[in-house]
């Protein structure tokens, strides 16, 4: 006669526990994210709101040489892991200095090689932070075209990973975040370099794609909260931003009921000589932008605070007589090294559920 199942019978209990332990171990080995401890509770913003940061982190390659990526910098980093760890440490130190020692709540990166490179930065940041301020959200998608300098996001906020999307070969990442029930769309991108004869047209094409995506998002809700950021490799008054991305430096022109829809470029108000993000041939430029949708200027949901915008150009991030961004460089650069050849840009966001 078959025995009746008794969960407290040692004949069943011990083998059952062993099977459970093996199953959990298998999840860690095959799909670590499935066996991960549930995410930490999302930290609520302080009185000043969440801090958003966009930064071109200058060739953040990982510590493994990718034989498919024939790039001098990538090869050098892949064979010199100590250089990778030094760069990551310098980046993390600069980020931790923001937001009263907690680092930004939303960090939009460009020029990362792959997910592993972002994980190295995330793990270094988390090692410096109390548990409640750890970065749980990592958003990245592979883009194996060209030099593998891709966008990514680190955040403490809740992430709708099922809504994450990319745009073909273009270095554009769309992420959907949420806090207190209010959704926020972040579009981080890295436009084509100014080097090359067809760069202007390619940057205009980037702007067209981004504006079309914003219009599509606004079709269902003209007050949708969308933040666009990254290294656009163009300045605020260039046609790619003014005519193709439809940006303005006048917030009164960027309203949900004003058509055609305009986007408010917060960084257009910066003085390049005092708050420039990049120095080229002795001239300061604003290439790194934060652009807000009309919904972010309305009192419901997410709200951007334009007066909080700043270029993160503290003295310890500057180098040389012209006080340029202290770059890390590649194999031909000598010590001392800094974190990046761009300054980061930050702004505060509040949530009104």
C-alpha cells in the first residue's frame, strides 16, 4: 500500500530540502536574477527631490579583451585590468560626491562598452554606499556596432524592464522608471561625432528619431513625462536641436497645449565659458544636454526644477591651465588621470503623485 505523503516525515523532509537547495543553486548558476533577493524598498526623495545625472564617462571598457572589437583603447583596457579598476574608482568617487554623498538617484551614462562595464561601476558604487542607497536598477541593451560605446542607466527607482527599448543601430536607450505610482520615461543617447563629413546629417537623424518617439509617447498623453539626455555632440543653437529635436530655451513655448510640441532644453541657458561640458581646441562647448518634455513643466506627476541645473565641474575634476575636464585617456596618456573628458550635468526632479 503506498505511503501517504507526510511533509514532516524525515523520509520526505531531508530529500525535499536537498532538492530545494539544488533548485536554488541552479537558479543562481543559470539565471542569477531569478534567485536574487527581492529589491530593496525604493528610497523616497528628500525635500529637494531626486537627482538626475547625465555623463559621458569616456570609454568605460571592461576588464576583458573582446576579440570582436578591434579598438586600441578596448584592447589596452582588456589587457590592463588595473587601469579599468582605477577608472571605475575615479568615476565612482566623482559620483558619490553628488547628492550629499549618496550619488545621483538616476544616472544616465554614455560611452560604456557593455553590461559588464556598467556592473563594475555599479558594484563599486554600492561598495561605497549604505545598503539603503544601493543601485538596484541597471538598464542596458547591447549595441555591437562601431566602437561599442553604448548608453546605460543606473537607478534606485523601480524599472519597467519590459518597456525598455532600443532603436536599431543608433545609440539610443529608452527606459521606463516609476516612483510613487508616477511613470517617467528617460531617453539617453549618444549622437554621431563631429569628426566626419556626414556627421551633421547623422546627428539630425538622431534628433528626428528622438522627436518622433516623444510625439508617439505624447499621442496618448500630451503631458507625458519624458526626459532626454546624453552627449548630443552638438550645441544648443545647432539646427539638430532647434529644428529637428524642436527644442526651445523658453519654457512658455514648451507646453502640452502648444502645437507643434516643443521640448525645453534646460542646458541651453548655461554659459559655456563658465559651465561648459567639453573643451575642444581651446573653446568651451555644451555638448551634454538635459531636455524636458512639456509634461515635466506641469505640476502633476514628475516635475523638473530648472534652477537646480548645474555642470559638475568641481576643482578636483579639472586639470591643466585651462581647467578642462580631467580625462582618463588611453595607453598613451600619463598619470595623473581623472575620470572623464566630459563634465557631468545634473538636475533635480520632484514627484507629485
